[in-house]
C-alpha cells in the first residue's frame, strides 16, 4: 500500500505575541499506520500580551480584532472542508482576568473548540516532542513563548515539568519578576547532567538561523551570547532589514534570547538546538492517536514553521 492522504486537520494556537494556525495532511501508510505532514502554516500578529500583562485584561477592541481575524480564517477553512479540531489559548489568556470569557466568546461566536490551558498542561504537552529523543536524561525541552516558558525533562524513571511567567513579550514590557527567575534557577538545579537543550518557538529558530547556516545544527552558549550582543546594537528597522524578521519578532527576540542564555549559564555544558514543533503538533498527534487505528509516531522534523 502506498502512502495516501486521507484527511486535512487544522489547529489554532492563541499565544501572547501572535495567533498561529497549523494545517496537517494525515497520511495513511502500510499496516494501518498514520502520520502527519505540515501543509499550511499561518501567523496572525495580534499581541494579546500587551493587554494582558499591562492592563490585566483583554480590551474590547483587541477582542474584536481577534474575532474578526479568526472569523476570516475559519471562513476560508470551511470553503476548503478542513477539519478544524480546535486549539489552545495560553499565557496571555490565562493571565487576563477575562481570558476564560474571551475563549467562551470565540467558541460560541465562531463555533470553535479553544481550550484555555494551564501552565502545567502546556508544559506537559512537551512530552510529545520528547518522545522523538532518547529518554537518557541528557535532554531538556524548553518552550519560550511570549508570556511564559515551559520546561520538560524526563529520564528512564522520572518526569519533571515547570511553567514560569517568563516570556519574550513579558520581559520586553518589563513585567517579569525576580521570583520567576529564581524559580527557573531552582528547577534547573534539580536536573541531572543536561547536554542538550531543545528549544521550541519562532524566536529560538530565528536566533539559531543567525548563528548557523543550517538551523538544524546546535549552538554553544558563547555563540548565542555573541548573537545577542550583536542584535542589541541594531535598531528594530535594521533587524527587520538584515534578518527579514517580522515587526513583532524584531522587538522581542533579544528578550527570548535572555531566557535561553540564562538557562545555558546554569547548564553550562549544554548546547542549544531548535525544534520545528509547537503545541499544535501535540494536539493533532493526540487527535490522530485517538481517531485512527495503529497511528505511527510522527517525525517532528517534518513540521516546519517560521
């Protein structure tokens, strides 16, 4: 039996710096094994973190903009018969006093299935990524988002995870707190000998692409530090022109880099690499596992985004 596309599945990630949409082809292989391949990736630059971290709630005009953007996205999917299985809202929504109400509004207005994730739930989703690596205790998985950072570690006998209110937008807005940095250090101190940090998110991919011609290669703490020192000398306009960053990436990328650099300061023997993976991958893989017989393990490297 030759591999055959049997379905198209979409998932939405409502983050603190942008809204991301991933669409996958579900592929049927031999022996009723199923896998997924990324078909479409879209990014909508709506920075919910500005409202959530400065005002404590999502403003009405931001809700309207979010609703209009998602309505346009969903309308296009309906015309193509995409199976939109829902998605997640993360740090900005859970930090906002009206985050739950905003999710309920979107679900009712647009017939979506958006779940407001807790930090622990978001961190545990990194287990899906970790399954593609040896469980030998040498890997730490780190998802640096706009509003929070999730960490996941496991070895043959133990699983540890942590969610912290440290994110690129939160730091850029100077809304991070010393206690969160201290909690990060305490978590890292409890780990074994980490040799590999696997970073998740567009910022880490962008940083590594500056350092390496091949984004799949690992980078050292020294290289990351040199990269950040060069970026801080550039204006936002120069970063956009030199590296083709989006406007909402250019102003926060150094803030994301600070988190990775602090982790590498503590785990000073570890190198950093980027994973082309997001929590949308985890939700879709869960859907495959629950709805298709004998679903195969997905190769996360097939899911590329920018």
